[in-house]
């Protein structure tokens, strides 16, 4: 050991060791930064997924109410006004879901985006058909 300490190689070994330790610390710092960013991105994605699911559940419920075959009406209620409210609620839920998805599409895989776009298309068609049916019934009643 005394020979290594006294040799001319010792300062070079110390310098290399310090350089390696420094490089490892830099790498560790970059890795920690990457892990923190990944965790934040994952947390944000979970919030977006949860919110999108809540909006989808609301949309599904309002679409169900709008297209329900048996609709409960109470005496004194204006059936046309109730039906228009159901259509309006479904339309608002559809717009809210659609806008939220479009603004956060980047957080989803292509396969999930394709499924949601197809779902939006189907909800949009059902909504349009229902509005046409209601308009026809209202015109026929008048």
C-alpha cells in the first residue's frame, strides 16, 4: 500500500476516482429528475383518466335518460319541456366529455383514442336521432 501512495500513479488514480464519482452523481441527479417528472406525468394522467371517466358516466346516464323508452312524468309536468331538458342535459354532457377528451388526447394511446372517438361518434348519432324524433313528435302533436 505504501508503494501505491508514494508512486506517481496515485494522483492520477485519485483524479480518476473523483471524476468517476462526479459523473455518477451527475447521472444520479439526472435519473432522479427523470423519475420525478415521470411520477408527476403519471399522477396527472391518473387525474385526467379519472375525470374523463366521470364525464363518460354522466354522459352515459344523460343519454340513457334521453333515450329511455319509459319516461316518468308527474301530473302537471310539461312533457315537452322535460324532454327538451333531457336533450339539453345530454347535449351538455356530450360537449363537456368531448371537449375534455379533445384537450387531453395526448395522454392516451392511439388505440384508446380510436375507441373514444368511435364512442363519441356513436353518442353523437344517438343524440341527433333522438332530437329529430322529438322534433317530429312535437310537430305531429301540434
